[in-house]
C-alpha cells in the first residue's frame, strides 16, 4: 500500500480511540480478576493473586451453569446447522413467488432486539402450555443461530460454480452422491465457521435466555445474579474472563476461516 493511500492520521486516531473505548471494560475485568482485594473494585490495584481462579474452580454452581450453557449451545448449533443449511440449499438458486418474504423471515430473528424475541417465545410457550426448560432455551437460541449458518452457507453456495454440479451429473453421479462428494466438501469451512460462530453466540446469550429459562441457570444468568453479591466480585471477574475467552476464540477462528476461503475465491 502506498503512503498516499493510507487513511488520514486523524481518522486512524479516531478508530484507535473507538477501539480503546470498546475494549476498556474488558481490560478492567482482566485486571481485577487478579486483584487481591475481595470486596469490590478499588483503585489502584491492591496486588496480584491467582487465588480467585482456584476458588472459582471449586464452585459447583459455576460448573453446573457452564455445563448447561455448553449443552444448550451444542444442541442449538446442531439444529442451526441442519435447518440453516437446508434453507440455504432451498433458496440459493431458484426464484419463486414469496422467496424474498421467506428470506426476510429467516434473517428477522437476528435483526430484532433480543427482548422482542424473548417475549414472543415466552408468549408462544404459554399459549402452548409448555413450561420453560432446557428445550425452550434451545428453541430460543436456535432462532438466531439458524440465521448465522444460513448466511454462511448461502454465501458459499453462490460462489460454487454450477459447472461442478453439472460435471458430477455428467459422470453418472446421482443427487446424493453429488451432495456428498461435491457440495458438502465445498461447504465444509462455511459450515464449520457458521457452527463455531453460532456456538459462541448461543453460549453467552442472556436476553432471550432470561425469558425462556424458567428455573434453569445458564452461565450468563449466573453472572447476572452475581452482580448483587459484592463479596463474590473476584470470582465473578474470573468467570467473566473465562467466558470472554471461550466465546472470542470460536469467533476469531470463524473469521479466519471465512477470510482465508474468501481470499482463495
């Protein structure tokens, strides 16, 4: 890149300032997870300790919430991979009346505020006389996870040369063989990236979960409840730090996969 193609230094400075503003709370959580003071946030830091990590590792309520969040995210991701890929396969080529409306309905859950989705799901569950449980949480999370997978898969399908499908058919392959040997290998990284991103979004979802969980406590709900317990602030900081790492890594991996695939195309 030539020097005259670079953005003005004022624009770059504003971008860096915006990034610093967005990530400052994360830095605060990171620092205070190692603070020796138990009661609340105090400045300056009183010291450095790893004791809160050991205390968090001994808390059964933390691991119960973590296990529930992981199970919900895993099942919601599997549902999203199935429904999102099927929807993308049905919509990517053919034009038919109502296609735009169906596409809008697919992407609407990710565009709506979470509180609207949560209220709608809770109202539907009450109308169906279904008590909030593990499966209502999964249903709520799957509504927006499907969108993530759908967007990844349909973008990849649109870049898949139709000549490959025609060549497979010309060589005698039936529809299932073409799907297994041609289509799925081309979709592999898109499915993997969509699945990892869907898992990360489901794992730390709290707004929709609040309306659909009932007595179940996922890890984000556990963290929200901890805000009213000042003596547990250090452990809460440690758990929050672990959640950030567990959700950031799949998102970064999904971004890298989609970026590398896009460069190859």
